[in-house]
C-alpha cells in the first residue's frame, strides 16, 4: 500500500507538467496564422462593393470602352460594342487585377459586368 | 464576328478564343516591353483574320489554329523573347495554302 501511494504520488507530478506545456504550444504557434490564411472565406475576403468597384474600373480603363457607359450590369458585346476578342482581353485584365487564373470554360461565360462581379466575388482566391 | 451579341459560341470559336487567351498568357511571362509588342502583334493578327477569313472556311481556320498553336508553343519557351518571326510567317501566308 505504501509503495502504491508512493508510486502514484511520484507519477502525478510529471504528467501534470507535460499536459500543461503540451497544450500551450500547439494552437497558438506560428502556424496558426497560416492556417487561417488558407480558409476560403476568411475576414480578408473581398467585400462585394470592393469587387464591383475594381471590376468596373478595369472595364472603364479598357481603351475601346466609353467609361460613362459602364454600369454594374453592362453587357460587354451588346452594350459596349465589343467583340469576342475584346471580351477575352477584358477577362484577362480582370484575372490580373484579382490575381486569378480563370479557366477557359468559365472565362467564355463571362460576358457582362454582372457575371464578372459574381464570379470574382464567389472566388475564394480573389485578392 | 463584330456585331454578334454574344450568342452561343461554336466549338471552333471557342478554340480560337482559347488560343488567343493562350497567347496573352504567354506574353505575361515576358518583359514589359516584349509583352506589349507581342500583344499588339497577336491582337492585330487575330483581328485581321477575324475580318478576312470566311467563317465557313473550316479547313483554313483549322490550319490557322494548328499553326497558331505551334507558334504559341515556341513563344512559351523561356528562350523566346519576342514574336518578330511571326511577322515573317504572316506575310508568307497572306496568300494562303501552299
């Protein structure tokens, strides 16, 4: 009995210190920040207003476009008189502005400000 | 191509646009000056063909697509700085089909 109590008392001390130190170093280590960065819709995600503003300013700066005609739901070819090659150039300019790579299949569908805004706003990597 | 109000694209149109996109992507990897030159040459070439080539001339468009793809592959190589050779091949093929 005396032996058992002695062993228990002996064991308790190191176990306690182990859990304490072990717990402290894990969740708040330097890795915490980068883990958060990976989450797709974190605090740093672009606001809709910011997306709209930057999309429109990219379109307005396109040489063939009359900036006064650019609205959040303007259609590139129907309203701005652009052709499908211009359309490609605008989508490429948006890729650069938001540091994205838009696959062909998606890029072919983006033919208006509205679709561009929706696509970029819903893209987790847009920055 | 100009007056279209973005109807559904044909498979061949998609290929052309995809090639155009490929060229613009490749141009990004070059220096600012070269990039600008490449973009204006490529854009001029695509626009010229979009006006001059009959949209029903599928064989010729297919030929242009293949030729463009080869030129794009060359451009992608980091050793390729610019597209001055493209001008030569363009003038050669203004009278198409050997």
